[in-house]
């Protein structure tokens, strides 16, 4: 009951404003309780009887990682003894899909190969996930660090050279050490297909490259929920001593490896997210 709830999302409950939502509570469309972005967080606290604070982060596609990071900071600072990080996005409605399509961000392909030189867009998906954060317990994956910054460059994509995500990774390496694996954002948009490999090359130039583990080819891009969903998948593998495989045949950035089998988790893992507007977020995970 004394936990915090931190919810990350790109557009909150916007889909429910635009048309009937079969699973929604029986309130009218555009009712006051349905049209604030905090509705999902409020619903969670009401249904679970959580009486700690709740916060909503709408930092685009980075929102899921930010929810985990801010939840961890609340626990570490002693504000709450534990926290529930939640992320959700339900973008598969015509109005939102049309806005993505008009921006040239949707894929016309039926499979996601994020770093292929001809990749032109992402495959949208819906999803939600939640993770509990509390003081470390033996046998569980540890969250060693969270950091974020902004490119201050473009309202849609990241700079072609990787922008401030390079500084974000270098700072994490200085604080925690070299990662053995990275789960990148890897959506498949044309900008990210070139900018993310550039950021990785600049960061690890002269050092052994970490293995890369791409999860959106399996899940699609769940927008603001993607970072938390992928962290939950990573954590499930790390708790068992492994790293998730990539689908066979994906295009690897030059100098990097996309293993198509489960690897042993032998060191630190970085999870990255980037959002429209140039926000970058990073988690540092350590297996048990």
C-alpha cells in the first residue's frame, strides 16, 4: 500500500478519447475522469489499493525507461520503500496511425530489420508491462544506474551522428564499466537505422564491441511502453543467466554482432531508448 506508481506513456489514454474502448470502465467518452493522462495511474492505485504517490511521464518512446528510472530514484532516495513502474501505449487507432504515416515513420515491410540500410519505418504495436522496484534481493537482476539527456536538435529524429546518446553511453561506462551487451532502441526508421550504428561506433571505437540484442523484431514498436516491455524481457533472461537471441538474418551494424542464440549473461547490460524530440534514456542492468 505504501508503494509509488510511476507510469510512462506516449499518449496516455488518447485512444479512448477517439472512439469506443470495449474494456474501458463504463464512463462516457470525454468524461472528465477519462480525459486526463493520469487516468491509468489513478486506476492502478484504486484497483490495487496503493496509497503512495503516483506520477505520469509522457516522454514519448523513452517513457518506459524513464518510468523505471524515476521509480528507482524514489526508492533510492527513501521517499518510498518500493515502487511500481508501469508503461502502456495503445496507438493502433486510425487517427494516430495516420499521423505516424504522414510523418513517414511507418514501415511498409512485413518484418522488422532495424539496421538494414533500406529500412524506412517501424511496425506499430500495442502493449503494457509493469515491474516492481525495491531494495536488491539476491538472485534478482540489479538496476545499477539510470541516466537521460536530450539532443536539442530535431522534433522527430536523432542527429545522424548519434547525438547526445554517445555522451550518455560514455558517462555510463565511466560510472559502471564496459557493457558486454546492449539492447538498443532499434525501431527501423530511416534516421535510426543510420544514427544508432553511428552512436555505437563512436562510443566503442577502440574497445571490444558488446553484443546487440534487438527486441522490436519480435514485439513491434509499442511506443512509450517499449522500453519497459523490453527491460522486462531482458530481466527475465538475465534472472536465468542468459541474453535474448535475435531473429536469424538481421542486418548487423559494422563491427557489431547480432547473436541468434541465447548467450550467457557475463556482465553489464545497457538498455537504450530514444524518443521524438531528442530525449535519450539509458538503464544499466547487472545479472544476479
